[in-house]
C-alpha cells in the first residue's frame, strides 16, 4: 500500500477566516466572553484547543439557537459561522 500525504493540509479557507475573526475578537476584547456559534472545526482535539483558548462553544446540535442566545449576557460576543462554512460538515 502507498500512502500519499496531500500538501498543504489543514483547515479550509472558511474555517481559517472564522478562527482568525474569533481570535481577533478575543485579542481586542480580552475581558469579554467570546462564544463560537456552531463548531468551526469538527475535530475533538481542535475543539478542545479552542476551549482551552477561552472560547465557549455553542453547539446547535445540543441546544436550539434561541436557548443559546437567551443565555448570553450583555457584552458577550458571538462569532457566527456563515451558512456556507457550516454546510461543509
């Protein structure tokens, strides 16, 4: 068997943009809670890494969107992935 590693590998452009936006929001607002609506990465290790960076993940598969939004506090920041990016999973 031959294994071919594709280069480059990593996140797609949409995921990279979403993560860059989230990290920018966090850097500009270190005192605020930053929520990611929908998992930008469907990889448990990468998701845990985002949580360790201080992001709070709001997964619409676990709880409906309205319930998530009602649990937010004034000043919280939500990074919402575009439907095009989310449809890829």
